[in-house]
């Protein structure tokens, strides 16, 4: 004996499948949008951090320029050689030399 589905049950199954597909699609889109918002927020926050760092660096440079002081080594008898290799914040080996013009104690 062959079972036959009624037209109402066929419509119900089709509607159920359509609703499930729509819910799955909405869930995927919501995940995509949530991830995008999170990444945009992180990128904008990183940009804001960079702006704060640039502002602070500009403020320190302005203060150094106005004060006329240039930070140097803690030992006044030593100076940094601007021609030494490296040129970074940390002096390279051999970049610190006794200052021949420093007063003797």
C-alpha cells in the first residue's frame, strides 16, 4: 500500500524548509556583520591609539624644543657619536666615547 501525503502536509513541509533555510541565512549574515563590526572597532581603536602616541610624541618634541634641552647620557663625560652605526635609541658598540671637551673633576 502506498502512502500519499496530503496537499496541506506538502505545503507545511515546504514552508518549514523555507523557514529553516531563512533562519540559517539570517544567522550566517548576523555572524558576518558581527565579525565585521568587531574588526572595524578594533581597527578604529588601533588608529586612535596611534593618534594618541603621535600627539604625545609631538608634545614631547615641542617641550624639548622649547626647553632647549636635549637628553643625553647620564655621564656628562660621555657623548653619543652621531656618525656611529646603528643610529637608534640604543647606542651601538663603540658609539659612546669620552668627551674630550668635558671638564675634568
